[in-house]
C-alpha cells in the first residue's frame, strides 16, 4: 500500500433542530459551518469533478471575496417525488410548523403562525380518521403530539 499522508481533519456539525431535552436549538443558520473537502477517499472514484478553477487574475483570488456567480458550481437539483402522498403532506406541514417554532433558516419565531400549521394537521387528522394506513396514522399522531408539545414549550 502507498504512504499514509496522516489523518484527515473532518469538522462535525450538529444540525439537529432540537436539543436532547426538546428545546429548539439556536444558531441553525450558522454561516461558519461549511463542508470540509478531505480529498479523495482511497479505493473510490470522485462522485463529481471539481468545479471550474478560477483564472490567475480572477476576483476569487482576492481574500474574502467569493467568485462571480457564473464561476460557481451549480448545486445538484433535488429529485422531486413523482407522486405526492399523505406522508409528504404531513411532512410539509410539520416542517413549516417546526421552522416557525424554532426560528430556523432565518425565519422569525412565530408560535401563533406555527399553531396554524399544527391546527391544519389536527383538521387533517380528524377528517381522515379511519381512512389512513397504519404508517400514515402513526406518523400523523406522533407529529401532532411532538408539535403540540413544542408549541406549549415555546409559549411559556
């Protein structure tokens, strides 16, 4: 085997929205948490090629400046589901409520607006009772319990 270049440094960032005791975490929009390129892994090929390299006279060479937009690699497009299911709807409404309860993604905390999404899920639960699969009913029940608990905690 070839020579070992020593251990690679990896930065681990906890991106969970809540602490172990269920409190919303602060600083989720941390601009300092950037992915670290540790180089290619032995025995594997790169998934995607490197982005375009800036020219020697490029503004990206100036310290603290980002390269122009046209020189940045484009992010991969997310693959959207071909069919929207009840699970997708529950997930969407729950995500909106969590963002409003925690103030994540630069959104101002607004428990009353979050309550609207929680109430939407409650209406969905009442209107579909007995017509959901076990997985859908279980998810909806769990999500409602967790969101209602977070709402009560945030309004105290």
